C-alpha cells in the first residue's frame, strides 16, 4: 500500500528521523521526465540534476530498459565472481577513454580513495617508504571521507574530525613555481580538478595543467585528475582534461556515469593498472551489475553528437545569462556553469528559485548550474525565465 504524504508530512518525517547533515530546499521531488520534475502537486525545472548526477535526466527509456533487464537477471553477484555486464562496462569504458584498467566503486570519494591508495602503493613498490605525499590545489574538493576531505584544499573542511590523514599538502592553482617547490622527494602524486566545482566553478588554467603534466612525467609523480563532477560529457568533452590536451595517469569519475545509481570508477593507464593486487583494495557493492548496466546505457548515449549538443546548450545558456543585468560573470564549460551575481545573495536566490519551481545549486558565492545533459531548449528557456524573474526582483537582497 502506498501512503500518500503531503509536503509537510514528508518534511516533518524527514526532519525527525534523518541526521541533520543537509540544508534542505523547500521542495519534495517524487517523479520526473528529462529535466522536468514533480512532487506534491508542484512542477520543477531541474538545473541541478541531483548535483550533476542525472546526466540523462529522469525517466530515460534506454537507461531504464538496461537497468530493469539487469534486475530481472540478478541484482548483485559480489566481486568474487565474474559477471558479463561488469566485464562489458570495463571493456567499453577503457576502450572509450584509452585507459588500461578500471576499478569500480560507488562514489567519487571512493574513486579518489582508490587513486590515493594506488599512487602510494606504486611509490612504495618502486621507491620504498617515505615517498607518500600527495599535492592538491587550494580551493579543491575531493570528497568527505577522512582521506579525501584531507586532500580537499579548503580550510573550513579541516575541522571537528581530528586527527586527519597525514601526507597531503596544498598549492595555489596557477602558481607553477610554488608547485615545482612542492615537488620534493616525498611526493608520489598530484590530485586536481580541471574545474573546481564545489570551489565555485573555477577553471584551472590549461597551460598550468600542461606544465604540471610535464613535471609529473619527468619525476615519476602520478597525475590524478578528479573528473567526478566534470567527467562523462558534463563540459562538452568526455573528460574536461581533453581541453588542455593532456592525459593523466589516473582519472576518477562518478556522478554522471551512473545517471542516479551509485557508481564511481578509478581508471589507470597501462603502467599503473596492476598496482593494486588481490587483497590490497576492494568493495562490496562497487561494480554492482545493475549500476553497471545503467552506466553502459550512459556510455552508449554520450557520443560525439551528444557532446556537441552539450557545448551548444552551454553557449546558449551563457548568452541568455549575459542579458540579465544582475549577472556579473559566468564561468565553466558546457553544462557546468557558475553564475557570479553583482549584488544579490546566491543562497537566497537559489531558495527563491526553488519556491518558484526552479531547482538550482550554489557553489561558494555563486549560483551553479548542472542540468541534465539532455535538457531541452524549452526546459532551458522555462528555467531561465524563472531565474531572470528572481534576479530582477527586489525580494532578493
């Protein structure tokens, strides 16, 4: 029996029984199709896609068919046994990206944990103890586990949970001299984002990325690129690092590859594909065949024509945003956009957008757009109309 709940019922029940780890927007989402969601009698245009997760939007038929067909066969096998769906995804993902081997997990934080462990084991195997430090960038974000939150280069995350994991140090993005100085004999890896998502949708300079790639190669330092938010077509390329013309040693993905099911992955180039051996790393649910079936549908959808459409939609949105006087600047690539406002508070604007049927995110002091990559022009226009209304209103201070 389905129990009908109104918004107040849902909110009060959730607030009573869920740990208060999230500042909820005043909306309940129950159903959806594409970038249009509904719940408790209200319709919403989705400019957030579950924080960059629902790459194919809600109710995508190809994805649904793949997931349902897998569920009819078996929902879980464990990684102690082979499974054809998992094997096919590993093959297609490696062939599509040019990497040699992959480890499947459940989230971006877990993918980054895998990369951290792999880098440190490679260095231990090759050089012995003492070469374990990992450099990350100030203002970065890499997850909320103890290791990945330490890798995150934002001071306000480094509270409450002491002692933190040792072996991380931070440099300013773009300062190549500071980076060179940090690359001493204790460093095994560098971890960075091409666009700092949680840090405010801040792009990393491409020339800086190319120089970092060169220095890492010369010193046998692994370059790990965190594409958890930018990967799988979000920026209009399958990986954002392609814009800089580089290839990392390891790349981590999550969010969009699962289209809503828990899915993460750490991809390794040939030199590093066999570093983690039996017993050195693992996961109970990672590589779940249902999540892998959905990921296969995502991979088959995100082709070159699809990626071109992401770029076109992003440019269209940028043009429309430039016509709103309150918008000071727009950062990002493809459908990963940060909107800097001139006078208004982004968090307050996002809340009012929600109350007016538009779901939009924030990042630092910016509004952040991560809509489903399949969002239609009509949905874009409808959402932008709400955003313009809010940003030109005197209600938002």
